[in-house]
């Protein structure tokens, strides 16, 4: 788990982004969700984070932390890490005894609706739980380790709780899913022949720049939103229907629900007090092209969108050649600088530094 010398310890994790099919939008105290959500963990779009810790010569009653993003100290995200560490100080008192330095890199555009906060905060949480094991010399079994990391990730970014696991993941207390919780995410089991095990995700970059409204602000808008209660009922109904559709391999219904969720998210933004519009003309062009292509081919493809202008085109591996040709022929022209990312359903986070025996 670590690389050690006489003075310092280095811990490294790579955590994936995820794309929600049922959107978490609106939260209660302690980063608890107003509704359950369900996402696909991605394989390639990820954040790599290394945490270097060095014990202080003398405890000073403060948590000393620096956060670097692509080699440059990042005050904005560093502030979020500070807030997380302060929340954890009572259950992780050892944080006062060490100097912490995080070095993170994304391999995809951040803050553009591709859940960069989810992968970034998940990687940080995994590093912190690894640090906790080393400092306390108490090794958790695998299930306990990842559940604890999911709890900590949630405190930093709600959707980060889902990036701790691979495959299809739910978050929130869901009556039909045993062991589900508002406190942490839960892997959703797929049966052996489910085509979702071979899902691909083409991310069409309409605009790679930082979005105008952060996800945190978007969630805050829901507190006084006139459609708040209706949205909670819609999300819970969609989640129940989607989990049933996944179990029954009803891909027509999966597509219908996922697209409804994506458009509902943006409808909520547009009807909030700020009247926020994140969709762009090229976003709508891509949606129309996907619908026409699906109608003409009968393929089980569908789109979803996070809180930004970029479109995720979900397809299946046996459709790869035809879908990729469609992207090149019809969709690239709507992407900024022709940029798109070819991704797929992933297996979850990866440990990057050797494990140590206590």
C-alpha cells in the first residue's frame, strides 16, 4: 500500500469518474442525498492522486496540507480538501501529527460535466483510508476498506461515493436494494449475461471549459426549488423502474429512463431561481442526431448528460464499429476541436503503490 523511507510515506490511488443514469440532485445535511442515484463507473476517465505524509517533529494543533493539481498548487480544490479534513478531525485525530501533500492529475477535462470532483475526491478518500490503516496499524478487510472510503468520499463530494466501486453503483437508501445506504454507495449486481457488463461510453466534448455553475451550487438551488418534492418522487420512481429494467434486460426502458433523467436535470436548472442554462446548441444537435440514428438502426443506444454541455453516448461492445463510424460521420462536427473520449464501464479504483505488511 505504501512506499516508505525513514522520513516519509507515499500512497497512490487512481479513481475513476462515473456517469449517473439516475441523477443525485439536492442534498440534506452531511452530504446526504435527497434521492437515490445509480451510475456507471468508467474505466479510462480517472484521477491519479499521490499522498505524501511526513510526521511532524512536534504537533502544533493544526492540519497541515497542500494540494497540487498537475504540478500547480490548487487553492480552489485544496479548500475542499481542507473542509473534508476538518470534518474528519474527530475520527482521524492523527491528521494533526502529519504534514500531508497531495499531487493529483486528471486524464480528462475537469469541471466540464464529467464528474471530475467525483474521481478527485474518491482518490483523496482512498489515500486517507490507506493512511489511516498505516498510522493506526489496523488493517480493514476489503469490503470494510471500500465502504469506509465511500463514506469519506461522500463527505467531500456526494457523487464521489459511487466512484469507490466498479460496474453499476447505487447510492442512497433504496428499499429494493439490500444493504443500500445514504451514508455510502453500494455496487449493484449484474447477472452473468447482462449486456451492461460490456457498455461503452463515448463522451462528446461540446465545451471543455469549466462550467458556469458548480455542482455544489446546483444542489443548493434545489433547497428552495418549486419542483423539489416532485423531483424526489420522479427520481425514486425512475430508480425503481431502472433497477427493474436492468434486471430484466429491458434496454428500451433503460434508454427512456436515462434520457428522461438527463433532461430533467437540466430542466431543474433552467427553472431554478437563477435560470441556469448549461446546454449549448451543439448539445441539442447531438441529442437529435442520436435519436435519429437510433430510430433508423434500431440499436440499443442512448444518451445522458451531467451538469454541463457534454453528452455521454452509451452503447454496447457489439455495436462498437457502427457507433464509432456514426460519431465520426455525424457527431464530431459538434464537438469542440473534434474532441471526444472513448470510454467504457470500468472495474473501479486501482492501488498504485505497493502494499505494506504491518
